[in-house]
C-alpha cells in the first residue's frame, strides 16, 4: 500500500492510537503532493464518513496540511476537496483554517523530536515557513508548543508544528537546520526541491550566526532510535558519534554538512559544488598522481601547491612512461620555490588489489599532513584504488580537474572523514604558475595537449614575460 492510499483509507490507520497516527502522518508527509485525481477526492470523501472521534479532527487537519503543501508546489487541487477541508486547521487547532492560509506559499521540513526519558519514544516534528505577511494571521493565536517568531537566519515566518504526544514541547534548538533548509526551499521556489525536503529528509542540527551547522546532543537523547524511511541530515561534527549499527542500518541514507549551503546542495541533489570553495592555504604537502599524456592538470597542481615531493604512478605503457619521464624534468624547466624531487613508480592499471597494495605501502612511509592525489589521469580501476586509500587515510585528498571548469586553476577536492565524503571546489591563486613563467591558459588547451609530445608540450608553456601570466 502506498502512502497516498494510507491517508485515504481509514482501515489502514483507524486502529492506531492518536499518537501513532500523528507520528505516521508526519513520517509519510508529502504523500498527496504528487498529484490529485478524482479517485483521490472520492477516497477522501468516503474516508471522512468512516472516521469518528478525536481521530477525525486530527485526520482532517493532516489532510489539510497536505492540501496546503500541494497547492504551494503548484499541484492542482480539486475545488470540492478545498471546500470540504476549508475549515480544517493544518497547523493545529489554535491556528487559522486552510481557507485563510491556502493562498500563501509555504515550505516544510521534518526534524526528530526526541526525549531524554528512556520510557518515552522519540517522534517527529514539522517546521513550516511562509512569507512574513503570514504572521498577521498568527499574532492572535500563540501556542506553548508552536513557535511563532522571526528567527534571524530565515527572514520568513516560522511555525513549529509538532504532534501533541504526552505534552511534548520543543525545548531545544535542534530544529534550526530544518528551519534554515525550509527557508532555502521557500526562497528557491522550486517545487521538486521543496517536495524532496518535506517528503524525503529528516533533519537535525543547530545553526550559528555564519550559517555554520552546529552539533546536537546525540548521546543523551533517543532520536537515533526512530524508525524511519527518510534520509538523515546531521551536522558534520556529529558524524563520529553515530553508532556503527546505526550507520550500517541506514547506509546510503545518511548525510552530513558543516554549513547550510552544503546541506541544501545535498538536499537538492546538486552536490556540494555549490558550497563555499576551499582556497589552497600553502600548507606542506606531497603530490601523488597517476600519469597520462594529458599533463596540464598535473603541471598546474605541482606549480600551485608547491609540494615537497612528487610521486608519479605510471603503467608500463611506453607513452605513459614517456610522459612521466618528461615530468621528471619539470623542476629543471621551470623555477620552483625549493628543490623538488620527482619519483616514478610502476602501478598496475589492471589489478585493483595490486594497485591498492602499492598505494597503501607508499602512504605508510609518508610523514606529511596532506597528500594531494591527482586522479584526473588514470583509469576507473586506479581511481577506485585511490578512493579506497582516501577512505582509510584522512590525510589523502583526491583532486580532479574537470575539462568543463570555467576557472583555469580550480580543481575539485574529495576527502573522507570516517564514512562521510565531501567534495568541494579547490582554488589556487595562480602565483605559482606566474612565478614559474607558465601561461596557465595553455595548460588546459586541448589542441595543444593533443598535438605535442610531452617534452614539447612543457616547452610550449613558457611565456616570455612572466608578469604577463593571467593565472
């Protein structure tokens, strides 16, 4: 039985306690936002005749919430459904009815509502956001469990709607990340993204003044005991506290973010490339790199990161060996900030286990806080071996330069902290190329790279006036 049928068919919930129904209504929220049909309208009308007692009022309020949200994401709702549920109150009995608020856009996010009492089960709360004008309707109906306030980070009207389970209240601030993401959804105006946040995610976290996501107390609460089909969004600083059995149980349904921008990028499926970029800080490092004939990204990385040492991983293919040997001459062709050692080692491009063993043996002997591993070259097998290495060695950052990057000296950095991976833009200043007298634009000229052998390619990079380099 799908979620739409669950809400439309009383036989699926009539035996539930009011508390359990409230929990399930939030857990499965968004069920009616995928579109309305005449059949759905008929099922709702039929269900209303079969439900009695306190459950009827709560059911009508929950359906009204679904209707309001469906309208907000531009789903057509039959006029008879709007009329039938116009007097229901989506945000609770002390809040305005649907007929008064249906014209307002809204966004919603779900957060875990926990307790420190081991005898009480955790539940779910909802954060609703609407434009600030919506607050005029709420000013005369404050509630002890519904916060009606202007919270600085969202600049919208905030309402917390929670199940009335044994007097539970929102005493903490772990709802803030959910509110911040709902605010992002409201401003973005994208129906698909708004629906994904409301229907698919369970969000917990506090938000600081710089939109950083702050950790919450997991050890003293029972929120991790929730049984949910949703994906979890945690503060990144909480990820190391997640029990192993919890991580195994949810596997690919756990995400973590250090700031609101990254969390929103994950929610919307755009990845973390929209998050704040990292600017290389010039720290001491070693560069590892697979080798191919496309040497531009590797040259850029060496000149900009200024490593103490470069270790090139090469197959036995003659053309790749030739490229590696040409790179050994790089310090002699271009001035670097300090003497640079370039070492070449052979690695299997066909056997992943052999490749992994070679990489792990090398890293074990390193004494550096950061290894930048250029995976722009190589093949899928070697890239897999590099990711295996990075998962177990947090000092290893995998860097990749996409051919479509508009910024010349921008890479993507992948790094792991425990089971969690992060990808962010990694920018370089261009000073390293300029000081070496290298034209950074030529590094990524595809015609130049294909037409020249490795030695002539490196020779073509030099500019007559180093100060003219664009970086």
